[in-house]
C-alpha cells in the first residue's frame, strides 16, 4: 500500500511572513515613487477651519480642524504638529494635536488645540491700547507627515487676523451741550499711561462760562458685558474762572480685563455696555451733577477670521 506523506510547505512560515512584508513595503515604495513622479497625487491639505473651544479663567482654546487628503492605500502617520499664537508680537500660547489619524484613500480631520494663556491677557491689552485699539493676530503652525522615514510632506497652518475695538469712540462729542449757567463746547479723549495695574484715559473738556464755577468731583464708570472695567469717584476741586479747556483722567482696572476677555469670547466676540462720566459742578454756591457722557458702547471682533 502506498503511503501518503504531508507535503512540506515550499517556504517556512516565518519566511512566508517575511516575504509578505517585503511585498507590502515594495507596494508602498511603488506608490511613493508614483507619487513623486506625478502619477499619483501627494497628500493634500484640503481645508483649515478654526473655532473657539473651551474658554475659562485659565485659558482660551482655539480648535483647528485640518482636512488632509491621503491618496495612498496606507494610513499616514503625523510626525509633528506645532502651533503658536502671537498678538501684537506677544506670544500668547501654543498648541498640539489632539487627533492625528490620517486614513488610507480618504480625507481625514486632524484636530489641533491651541491654548491662549489668559495670564497674558493684560500684557496683550496694554499692547492693544498702545497700538490705538488695534491687535494683529498671528497664528503659526506646521503639520508634518512622515512616510516610512523615506520622505516628509509639510503643510503650513498659519493664519492672520486683526482685532479692533472702539472704546474711545464713545468717550467724546463735538456738538455743544448747554447746562445751567455754562456750556461745554466739546469733549475728546485719548489713551494715557497703561501698565499692569491700570489704563488711563485722558479727557479734555472745553468749558465756556460767563461766571466762575468749581469742579468738585468726578464720578465715572465703564461697563462691558456687565463687568465694570472702570468705576470711581475722584475729588477734583478745580476752580474755573474763565472759558478754558480742563483735563481729567479716568482709570480702567486692568485686573478686570481677563474677566472681560472671557465674557467677550463667550458672547461670540461681542461686547456691549455703557460709559458714564458725571462731574459735580458748584455754581453760585450750589452743587449740580451733570451727565457729561452717558453713552452706550458696543463692538464686535473677528479674531478667527471666519
């Protein structure tokens, strides 16, 4: 009787697996070669979208969604993603990827979280005021894809925008205002000293009088999104003998700026409020509080440039 013996495999198991790996690598190399030759498209950055993420006392988060198209039949690894954000050339924070999987033959979203350090908001505010209420925002970033250590593709994630506010626009007027016994022909304002503690607003008032008056005190506040940035009553005691310009100063408490910033972002980059400036005038032995400015204020920004 003829005995049948089990046929031995042509190649040992480990050798067979090795050959499969070789074939896979060969296929990948062929695709890479074709990509470089232009026969197959390289990975593409199809879109970049920015939105606000978490906003709290500690930080303000920007979520960036980068759509990467991978034409190759294999998933692609992200070698590196780094982002930095600057406001008026002050580095406010940095970021990294929170989702970085790029699938084969598809468009995948790479998610990046960039966090603004809210402890630096006062530094930014000072620069904003000194730059006439204008901030240049600059986000710098790079997405680097590495293919088997053979080649790399780099894609910039940069974007620029500008922040403008109009706080001083609400603190002034050119049309004369008449009061009991005197006129105010106009009022203007400008930014004064700005430091870690306060921001000064200098106010110039054009008084036209027919008899002497005394400015006793000045009550004021600036409110944005229900946060009083400025709130004070200052003793003035200035005697005005004839028509002339009189200067006052009011002060924003810079410790309130980070809280306002959080409210501004949470409110869809909108701020609404009021400016009130009321001096008390003594005329003919009687004191009278007048509404020098009682003006609503509102502005919107578009930092993400959408």
